[in-house]
């Protein structure tokens, strides 16, 4: 509903509003394309919008090109994607973690960290090379991608349709209201499309067959090559050798690796003190004590002190925003001094509106916390944890907000509550929830005890 509109000017909202009238013509159009094994040329027009990534905003290299495609094109792509996903479900490597249902960057991180912890517990040295690729999605050769589809057993009719989808595509750059001329796309998959991520997985899936001794941790274009051994010399030589194997694979498949931007880390005190650098393709890669992988700062002792410190600083900045908002009387009351007897309707309305905005921000914080709880603990356990954590958070917010604002945040309107009354209310909620938690733990212990006794 909120996605950008393509060059045809047809928005997702418009399609949804008239879906009952156009669903059958669209189904006929898609079925005709499947039968004739051709993708409509009007649906292959993309407007590329640069999206800022990081660092210097004046450097064009720090922008990611995202293709805005016609909405109807994505409907056609979704039909193709669903059928291809079923075919490749048993073909994809289990170590391919990006753009797949049930996988994610957490899959890669958990697998990597657990393997490293196990190796360190076995008193082995561990080293890893974090590889950097330049514009991986924009470098995929179409002919090689089609050849891989054939090698994976895709039917000739489906390959012909995929070739029609990739061929004769046009794109233009759009910046504000200014657009460039149309140019033909010679390689790469459109970023922002439905099929693009799936095509990338198909293209990179065979990379795992070239690694013989090390372990490759992959998430999209982030590739981390790791090896463990008790001998530091063997550890270094194997990683250097297999890193060059991967660089050769990238070169043979039309992708560009940047050894000068690779990162290296040696885990454990022994490996960290023995290995200072790796030499890969004439590039000297210095070992670092900390590296950033998929947004997580990893240190060579796996203590995560730096990452936790950054998270605490970020949380502190967010809480300081809440504190500053609560300390401003003009926001709390809509005026420098609140006179209950002389308050006018406009001032009351202003204070009420600003309070709603502030409480909306609090609810947004709750939403972020609950999403993380559900992901971490699951739906059932998170319900109880949610109530407890919400009550604790409300107790912290109560030190900066009037009790009525705190109670409104949980759906209670009681303007006659005092600050102490509100904090007492929060304390009773916490006490009640911890009582329930203790009862649940006691019941589970009793059930486990009874099961052991019965067995």
C-alpha cells in the first residue's frame, strides 16, 4: 500500500481499491505470459532511485540503486517466484541464509558464534576473513545465470520465460523530478524486484562446493571464511589458500572482490598473538581485535563488551530524549504555568494533542521492545514477559511524567491520580506479575518432578 509507484503511474492502493474489477484481466495477462513464455516489455521499465547507505553523502559510491518497478510487474514476478521457490527449496545449500523463509542474518550469526565458541572450548585457534564485494547484485552476467538455471534442472519453457524477463530491460535514473534517458541493462538483477534476491541465491549457491577445508558463512553478498586448528601456521596457510580460491570464483563468475577492504580476525589469545596478518592476492590484511559482521561488533575473545557498550549508549540517548520531553513544562501543559480556573479551550486542546503525540512515541518504544521479545522468546512466553517489562518501564517513565500520562499510556484515563499514586499502581502491577511468574515456574518444576517420578 505504501510502496513507490513505477513509471506507469499505477499505485498499489489503486490496484487494491479496484481489485474486484481487474483481478480477472490481470490473471488472464499473467497466464498468457506464462503460456507464451514471454514477459511484457512494458513491465520491464525501471526507474532507479539512489538510496543513501552510509559515510559521505556527497560521494555517489555511498548510495544504493533501488529499482522502482511497475506494480503489475511485481504481481507477475510473485507468481514466478512462488513456483521457483518450490523447485529450489531442496537445492539451496543449508548454509545459504539470505532471502529465504525461516532463515536470516541471525541464522548466520548464531551458527558462526556457536562454532567459534566450540572451537575455543576445545583449545583450538580460530581465524576468519570477512570478504568485501563491489556491487554484487549489479554484476551478475545474464547468460551465466541462465546457464545455472539449466544446470539446476529448470525446464526449458521456464528458462525461456526467465530469459525474457532478464532480456531487453530498460532503466532510467530518477532524482527528484529529473529523469535521465532510457538505457539497456546488460547485466545484474534489479534491486527492489521480487525475483532479484532469488536470482542472486541461485547464482551464488554453487560457491559452497569450492570450499574443501574451511567453513563459509554467507548472508547475501557478505561472505566470511573461517577455519579452526591448533597449529597457527596451518591455520594461516589454509585460510590464505582458500581465500584465493574464493576470489578466483568471484572473478570467474563476473563478480569483483576487493582484497584491500577485507577484514581479518584471530580468535583466542594464542591465535591473536601468533598471527598478525594474512597475505591474499598481494594484499596484506592486518588482523584486528574487533570486526563488524552483519551489524554486530565481534571481539577476539567473544565477550561482546564493545557491542553491548554501543547498545547501552544508544538506549541511553533514546531515554534522554524522553527525559528532555518530560522536563519541558510547555510540552506537558501547553503553557508555562497551568491555571485550572483560567484555562481556555484552545490551551486545553493544545496540551491534549501534544500529550497524545508524546504517548504515541512511548507506545512506539513498547512496540519495538515487544517485537524483540516475541522474536526471542516466542508468542506464549512473551505475553507474560511483556506485562512485567511494560510495568517496569512505566515505573521508570513515571519519574519524568505525571501519573496521568503514565496511566494513559496503558489505556487508563485518571487525571486525579497523583505521582505517588501512579508509582504505587505500577509497583502493585510488578508485584502481581512476579507472583504469576513464580507460580508458573513452580508448576513447571512440579510437572517435571512428577514426570521423573512416573518414569
